[in-house]
C-alpha cells in the first residue's frame, strides 16, 4: 500500500498529539502520586538536609503544591 503525502502528514500529526496527551497525563499522574508535605514537615526537611540539598542542583528537584 502506497501512502500519500496527506496520509503521512495526518499520521504524523496524530502521533504528535497522542504523545503530547500521554505526556500531559503522565505529568498529572506523577503529581497526584507525590505525597503531601505540610509546611512544618518541609521546614524540618530543610533544617535537617539543607546542606545536602544545596550540593547538586541538577540532581535535586523539588515540586510543591498546596491543597
């Protein structure tokens, strides 16, 4: 079966949109699975591990959200 240029473009667009939707879904799912940390707990974490957290910025990623 020979695909036309239009068919190829449509398939490419569909693939890109599916990848984008799946990526967005996975980001939301990951955020939902992160346990909630209260402000008090966050302060305790920063107090106990502040020096270690500042050692390597590329390694440490922190995501916060308020409910």
